[in-house]
């Protein structure tokens, strides 16, 4: 039996905040655009913190930065409406690529 591969998210940028040299919050800018849509037409900022929140992931206090951790934030973090404040000028940066 073949193992199912987990969905991998297209992470464009990441902002990581620390307190006392420990990760406190990770916010990822994710392109959630499907294969049949214009690139970067569904870009979201998704975050996780060390504080538990019902239904969303929280970052373990012993967490180390890794691609897997960033993918977990993208998959199970909470969407924020402050995308443009957290990642200013992201549209201009990725319009040039599209």
C-alpha cells in the first residue's frame, strides 16, 4: 500500500518572532491558488503561536525552525486579515514573477 503524500503549500515568505531566544509566533505568506487559476490570486497570511487555540495548531515551546514546521503552520494555523501589514509590498514583488 502506498503512503499518501501530504499536501505541500507554496510558502512565499515567512516572518518568525522570538522571545528569550524561543519561537513565539510564525506567520507564513502562502499562495493557495489552484492549478487552474492565475498565480497569486489567492494569497493568505497564516500564523501560529505558542498559545493554544481551539481548532488551530500551536507551536511547541521546544520547536526548531524547519520546512516541516512551516508547512504545519500553513496547514493548520489561523488566517490573519493583516496580511498586507505583515508582508508589505508582497503584491508588487510577486506580480513581476507571474
